[in-house]
């Protein structure tokens, strides 16, 4: 019989001796490898606290919480194979639990209504969040170093605190709480240059400045009126509108309204600060030069004066726009030698008198613009275009003078000639005609006039012809009377119907009507000597330098 040597027998048993080794695990305390059967396991902490361990799927799991970042002694009892005659084997190894993951941030800037990302110093299996008296626990089957939590702020300018606890592994104790401060970015604000209390120059760029760097630079404000030009980002906080220099841009005496998109769909920053709502700003542009307005109206025949420039304005749009703001030098002179003195008295260079208002109204009528007597952007644009095209007044200049000196008369003057004189009726003392000079503002070929007489009796006069309203309810019109030349009306200037028919084609929107009180001249001189045009009287000749 062949017998193994003793050394060989010992070697066989030694190689089969029960033993175990522990390696790291991403989720459990450790991964265990053994050539026998693990019969029991426990860990002992620094203070002798004993924690039972169990094996699941080849890994050791604590049955009670273990402290993070702590060195434990793990005791294992291993049994040999079924044929093993020597009983169990005990051994111990040391293992250190993972440290508490730490939240890297101390202060958080969060975007409104957006998730918040928390970065940790090491992976954690769970994150405990306490905010606004609510507690949430976020768990992950695989420990992760970054967690996304729900939105903290719902609008810009909010702030608060957030308490965070971590667990590196679910079987570890929860970390010491850490309190973080958080805030959402403050509301975005916007300013404009020039400021809204400053008049905007013609074709002047308009700049808006945001308090935060804007991320959605594809947005654009809206302008009213719709001005041709382009928006340009000078930097991430500054956007500028540049009107097209080859076009009109914004004109004088114009209201420019700018609306900047706000709210959650408007401009916002990278951290989602945004304007609380749409922001609207408005500017009034610089007024055009009244002197230049008079120059153009005189040049085009809408004033009873002529203008003689001392320098020529180039026939380009840009030069005309420049002249609109800074009138070129020149001289005014009465167009007609017999210009009535009451009409002359209405003229002052550089002042927007009733004569200028009437001329503007007449120009608006001719060019199919709203007749309001205001030299706004459309009027200026049409004036410049008419000047460049030499489109003069097709109807000439008319003026009506009414004298309440008995017998009351109306005199119509047109292009240097007295067209007619007619007896007229003005208002009775209980309903007098307004004195002064006013432009015709509405006309009717025929109208039914209704009202109440001073004695309280209603009246209804159908078919009143050739009606020209010049001040409130006062109008020049035809009306049948037995006699004319003294107060009979309720404020209107009444003419015999044949005379009213002759006056009608000479009057237009803007034609001036002067009503002079009793004692005033019933007529005025029909001619003035030519020499007087160069005299130093205030009504004759005006020279100026702009």
C-alpha cells in the first residue's frame, strides 16, 4: 500500500483551510470572498459597540447604523467544507466606513422655477432636504455625487435657507445637518438713454441698459410708431436702436413708445432674472423749428408772406431734416402790398401764432392729412416732400374780416385783392359772436341748425347754406333776413345767401376769420404804398439770422 508522506498531507489540509478576504463595495460594507461557509460576522466600533452583519449576494451588510468615516474591526467565523474535520475558523480584519459626503456650496444662487443642482464631496446614497418646514429624502440605488432638487424660488428676489444631511450609504448614520443660504437673482431692471424725461433728437440712437447680462438676445423691443432701423447688441447688457439714416426716422413733436418684453417669456439672464412685466417707456422728440415751419409755409404759398433765404438748403432729405431743426437764415416780406393790418398784426417770426396754425390746417387739407393745426411728424414729412417737389398752395390765401361797427360788414380778401364786401349780421347781446381771430375748422355746404333761443324757445332751421365754423358754434354762413348790417344772430356771422355763395369757394380749412368789436374800422385800406414795405414798421419786413 502506498502512503503519502506527512508533509504532503499537511499541504493538502493547509490549502483547504477555511479563510476569507474583504474587498471594497460601492453599496455594502464590504464584499466578502471565502473558500468555506461564512457562519457569522459582526463589527466592533472604537467604543466596543457591536454591530451584527449579514451576507447578501456575497456582500456584508450591517443590521444597524454605522458611523461614517469610522474604523471598525470585522470578526468573521468561517466553516470548512462538509468533510472538514477541524471545526470553524475565526479571523478579523479592519475596514473604514465612507466619510460623510459634504455639500460643497455654502450659498446658492438659484434660478426661479428651475431645479437646483447640489454637488457633494463624495457619492451619497441619500440626501435629506429640509426647507420651508418640509422634509424630503432623495435616494439613489447607486451612490451619486450630484443631486437635483426641486425649485427653491418661484420668482426673482426671493431668499431663504436650506438644511441638508447626507448618507454615504443607507446603513450609515445621517450626517450632521448643514444649513445653506439661497437666493434667486434680483429682478432685472432696465434703463434707457436718453432718459425718458429728455427730448429725443431726430434720428438719435436709443439705448437700453439691462441690470443683468441678457441670455435670450434674440428678443427685440417694439417701437410705436414702427420706425425703420435696426437693433444692435453693444454688449450682453446693452441694446441700441439705430434709425435708418436714409429714411425719415422719428420726426419732430412725436411720441415714441418703446415696449420691452417682460415676465417669464421676456428678457431674462443666465440665472433667469427677468423683468416683472412688460416695461413701456415713451419720449417726445424735439420740436421742429417754428421759424423753419414758417419758412416752408411761406415758400409754398400758405402764408401771405414770401421768404428770401440768404443761403440755399440742399435738395436732399438729410439736409432738409437738418434744416427742420435749425432754420437757415433769411428774410420774410409781405407778399402783397395791401395786406390788411389786422392780418399783419397776427405775424411774428419764430412764434406759432394763429396765422401759422391756420396755414398748417390749410396745408393738412391740401395733403389729405388730419386737420388739427399741429405740425407733427406727418406734417413735417409732407412739408419737406412738398418743398422738394415744389408743390405750392393750389388755392391761394384768403382772409375774412368782420366788423361789428354799424353797419356790420364782412370783407373777403384773397391774394392781395378785396374780393367782396357784404353787409353782415353778428350775435345779439344775449348770444354774442366771439371776438378775435380763429381759423375755419369745419365746413358744410348745407346744414340743419338746431338749438334753443335765449328766451327758451327751441329752433330748427333746415338747409342753412354755405356754413364755415371758425370758433365753437360760430360760423360764417348764408341766412335769409329782411335786412342785414346789425346784430340778429345767435353768434354766427350771417350773410345774404348770394354773398355766402360767393364767399364759399374762397374759404377752406385754416382760413382766418377776424371779428372786430364795435368801433373798429368797418374796412381797411385796400392799398399800401410799395415804399412802406421797406419801412421799419412791425408789420412790414422781417429779417433774422438763425
